[in-house]
C-alpha cells in the first residue's frame, strides 16, 4: 500500500508521527465506456474553453473567481491557509463512538506510526481501548478540511472521515406516515428480530452480484445467450400484518448472501 498523507496526530502535547493509508478498495468490475456503433473506447479530454485544444495535467492550475477575474492558487497557498491542519490531525475531544450516528460516517483509513512514533501510537491505541473512547478532530486532505474519528481496532488505529452536520440534508420534506402500532404487532416484530439475531460476522456476506455479472460476461464472450433467472423473492399472500409476522416466524431462516 502507498501512503496518501503523512503528518502527525496531536494528542494533548504529544505528537504522533503517522502515515495514512486507504482502508478500502473497489470490488466491482471495471467496465469501459464504449461507442454503441463500433465499440470504440470513449475518452475524456481536458479542453481549453477558449481554444478548444487539449491541456496537459502539468499546465492545469486551480483558481477562484473574484469579480470576473481568477485568483490562481498553488500547493503552497493551500498549506499557507492553515499549515497546522495540513500536517496535524488535532484531537479536540474524546467521545463515545456509539453516540455518533452512522449517517455521518464516510471513509475509513489505516494509521501507521513512523519509526519515532511507535510508543506514543501504542499508548493512544491502548488508552482508547481501555476507556472505550474515540478521538474526534480535524485535518486537511486534498485541499478540503475533514472531520475525523480515530479509534482503536486490534493492534492499530483507524481513522474514519465523518461528515460535518451541514453536509447532511434535512429530512423534513419526506412524507413519513404517522401510524399506531398495536402491542401484539410490536411483540411479534420483536420476536422476529430476536429470532434472526446473530453475532456479526462480515465474512458471511459476499458480493454475489459481481460474481454473477462476470459469469454472464464470460458466457457472452463464448457466444452463449444469457438467460434471466427466475426471481426467488417470496411474499406472504396475506395483507394482514399480524398474519405476515406469524408466517415470517415459521419460515426457515434466510442465509447471508
């Protein structure tokens, strides 16, 4: 893996030199965009809006428009705006991880200590484990300030980018019906949840769609005509909620896919 950022975690007066690595990778098939007529690759070009000519990456800069004129910025300008935030992930406070709603979570990263940061890294990791807390702070990556949560996981520290509150859309425009649930219906629903409750094991779940799509592609490459499998979704014939719950409780447990 290649580090995408290097800097330090600010933990009180302790600085922990670290490198940041992406913790995720794309698993879906890499499909190319083609022209329907001759299957030629579709290519995107960076074109000058005035001349119509293609522009090399090395000749592209970033700018912000002020009164019909652009103020051009370079990499040093971004660092000068807030040098401490481009090099330090400052932990502002510690929180209970369960208090942060899942809607705020965005992207996970691995944190690896530099050689000189091994001991303070281990200290923060073990202290987070002992207290059950997570560190909340901010830093700047790719010219954008991010809110982050640092937590202990096994023998490492994991950084999760989380969204700011103003990035979450208000839900007041949604039409959520106000309905009353009968006690018997609630009891049955709770029973169904308890019946389907297990220990969480992510390895039980696989991306079967990508696997099926790849098989279809290989079949088409061999000249086979793909067939559409029949849907296996089974619904209750009854429209009564209690009857559906009772039928669900007696149905065999579904397997993860």
